[in-house]
């Protein structure tokens, strides 16, 4: 079965005056004062909401909130943050009144939905509170679906969850569809999986190779060049006998990295030079060969020769996929590599895709005004990578209708 088979769109349903449950992603990081610092996902939800409004639907928006600032591997406490900051921003972006019940279920929600107009939006309180509160997922789903007519999924990122609002509701409901944002990303994933648009350049960075090695190998099969940068590049250099100083590497994966290098063969492209310093706070880094970094320095960005090489590869590519950060872009002294890759992707005629929270955040920081030139800014994170690896996701199969009652 092809990725898009049996997935309905908004245009396939009659939504006039229907109460639509929109499972989207309004998650955003917050600063210490509780203010949103990156509104990427909230902005991405707007086209589907406006489309639903045009089709005459009454809209209930549901999302988890607070996961973007949730410490890795830490369980969510019962006191999840209120979704109110996201709801307020959504009201501003959609230029309409947003109603926020006290909870995800119960009398407060019933009261709001009873008089909900098409010119308003109801935003449910943070789903984390309900979905991680211990109640069975099906029980939550059945309570929610008792209020609505249609289910719409609009977050690829949420497809990695097996929860009341991502897999149970579409499994149980008769009318369901994918929203604008989800369809665009799924179409891009399908295009990547098809193998068209050669030659392909895969730029692979970030903090780990081993965590994503399966999808890396899958994408490498159709790639002409696999460019390893960041910690991934450091690890490959060290595995192949290079001297990387105090650079961050994946120590436990050196043997695996050597095997991977053999498997990639001539496709593998490693940095020729890097910007190195003794601290991320340094302001005047020096250029060194990528495999001859002094013992007391660390690689924090790719160097000018490597930037030029990557720009050349991108210029002659049919597809460019960027996954994982290039360098320590948060410091101006080490942001040039990221900016160089981003600028080259904007200038190329190739099909371009940026994947992963870190990569998207870096691109947003350094090239926000130009992101519309990228064909696909994938917000799905692990779910996007899983689909690129051609894995099945329970939530997507439920939306497709292949695991319905």
C-alpha cells in the first residue's frame, strides 16, 4: 500500500456546520516567564483551521502542550502547563475568538460546544493532563467523540503517539480526514520514498548516528552523496582514525561507524576542515583539517572548504535532505556552516526537505524569512523519520481506516 492510499482530505467531506475535532500540534517551547519562544507549529496549524472555516465547520482544536520544554526521558507530572499561551496566539493568527474550556472533557466543554459558532474556535486544555492521567485511551476517545461529528488529523509529529486522540478516535469514528499541513508533509515523504529527483544529497548531522541509523541507511540507498556533519561527522572521523581533539563524539558507536563507512563507500562525504575552539563561548575560532584537530580544541562548525563542497553538491542535486544540525549555530561564531547549507538549499532548483526539531529550529533562527523557499519543512520529527524508513504507524493506519472496528 502506498503512503497516501485511502487517506481522505478535507475536500472529500461535507463539513458545513459539522463539529470537527482537529488534532493538531500547538506545542511550543516557553521561556522562564512562560512566553512562547518558537511559534513554528502554531503557525503551521493555521491553514487547516482557515480551510475548515471556509468549509463552514465548527472547530474544536486539540493538542498536547509543554513537550517542547519537557526534559528528555522525564515523565510528565499531573500539573501540565496550560495551553493558554498557544490559544492566545492562535486567536491572533486566525483573527477570531478562541474559547478555552477548563478541561479536555466534562461540563465545561459541553457548555462551550453547545453554543460554538463557525466564527469561533474551541481549544481544548492541554491533552497531556487527560491522556497521561491514567484513564484508558478508548474511554477518553469515546467521551470526546460523543461531542463531535468529524475527526481531522493535522500533525505528522503526533502520529508517533498511540493515544486517545491520535489512534483511538480515528479508529472509532466514521468520518475522518487529514488536514492541510499533514497532507503536505505526507506528500513530501511519499515523494522522497519514490526515489525520483536524482541525484540526491543527504546531509546528516545531529548528536547521534546510532539512534537513527536505520533510516539513514534507508535514505542512503537512493542517495548519491551522504554528507556527515556535526557530531555525526566527528564520530565518523574518529572511527576512521582521525584526530578530533575534545570534539563531541558517539563513543559507543565507533565500531558501528567504521562498518557504516564501509557500507556507504564512495557515497560518504566527510568535512575537510572545521572551525575549532576550546569552548562554545569562543568568538575567534581557527580553521583546522577535520581529522587533525589539536588535542585541546573541539570542532564546532564546518570550515570554508567544506562549506564550498556542500554548496557545490547541493547546486547539482535533484533532491536535498537535511537532517541534524551542522554546528553550534546558537553562537554567531559557529553559525556560518548552518547558514551556508540553508542558503544553498534556498538557491537550488532541487526538491528540498529539512527534517528534525533541531534542524528546523536552526533554520528558523538563521533563515526564517526564507523558509518558504524550502519545499518541505518537516515538523514530524521521529514520525517523519519512521515513515521515511517505511515503518507503519498505528495512528496513520487508523486515519487510513485499515484498523477500524
